[in-house]
C-alpha cells in the first residue's frame, strides 16, 4: 500500500515539475521554483518566498540545508554540506565531516559565494559576491572576501546607499526602485530594464 502511495506521489511530483518547467515560457515567475522544488524533494528545508538561481549543493546531504523565508541566493552559489578531504587522504583515521548550513530570513547571498559546512548565517545579512564563508555571520552582518570577514551591518549599508542615490548624478551608477522579490515574484520586466538603459544612455552617456 505504501509503495503505491509513493508511486502516486512520485508521478504527481513529476507532473508538477513538468508544469513548472513549461510555465517559465509564459510566466517567468516560476523559473526559480523549478530548482526549489528539487532541493525540497531532496529534503532541504526551504521557507516561503525564497529566490534561488542555479544553486550548487551536495545533493545527497541536502537535508542538512535550511533556508529561511524571503532569502535570496544569487546565481552560482555553492553550498558545501560535507568535507571528505582528509578522509580521502588518510582513510578511516580521518572521518568525513558534516555540518548544517542555515541561511536566515531575508538574507542575500551574492553571486558565486561558497558557503562551507557548519556555517550559520543570520537574518537580513548580506554576503558579498565571490565570498568564501567559513564562519558564522550574525543577523544584519555584511560579510565579504576570501575567507569572508564581517565588515559591517546591512542597516548601515542602507543608509550609505541613500547618500549614493543622492549623489548619483556625479557617479557612474544609476538606481531603479522596485519591490522586494517576495512582493513581486517576478524577475525585472523588460520595461524596467529599458528604464535603466535610458538613464545610462541619457545621463552617463555610453
Ligand atoms: C558586498 C557589497 C554589497 C558591497 O557593496 P558596497 O559597500 O557598495 O561596496 P563598495 O564598492 O563601496 O566597496 C567597499 C569596499 O568593499 C570591497 N568590496 C566590495 N565588494 C566586495 C566583494 N564582493 N568582495 C570583497 N571585497 C568587496 C571594495 O573593494 C571596497 O574595499 P576598500 O574600502 O578597501 O576600497 C557588493 O560589493 C556585493 O558584492 N554585492 C552583491 C552583488 C551580487 O552578487 N549581485 C548578484 C546579482 S543581483
């Protein structure tokens, strides 16, 4: 009886995944959910309104991964849930190491970050692009570099950005106001991208 139920669930899951895959051709909101469905089916705990783009995780240990609501994981992030390096060198004298990775609510992981096992990243934190995260990051922490160091607080960064926006006329940057991912569930529209281009071509001039 249990086997039959598992088979039905397997078919339903396959059906859902096919629908999600096809839906990306008429609605781009789902492109991220195909990945998410996969990590969930492997046992990772993934909250609501999370955005994931092509995450790399050691699949067989996915149950050690926990991502809280509204977190954003940018393209190319690599989460390492175990370390068999010494075991591969010296065998059973050196057992394989495992550790959970937890990513807190609304935290942002920049492109191509690597997060090693045992790391706990708090809520509303920011991990810089290309960071190698080997130690915990507190709530609202800004961590970057290789190995990543906590260098600030996201609330301070927010204040600093206000200044950058005010001074944008004399800077190489332009800013576009859009809602957070969990409110929009869509990647930037073509019109929004065009708005950014216009600002550049008109003001910055290339
Ligand atoms: C971490 C981050 C938010 C910092 O932004 P910021 O404070 O505006 O950064 P600044 O350009 O003012 O640089 C501040 C300092 O941090 C350093 N720095 C910036 N980003 C860094 C990064 N990813 N790794 C290491 N150092 C970094 C700069 O070299 C500079 O150092 P200095 O003070 O010694 O000169 C940003 O650089 C980043 O990595 N964002 C994620 C981008 C991303 O992955 N987007 C995905 C697509 S949405």
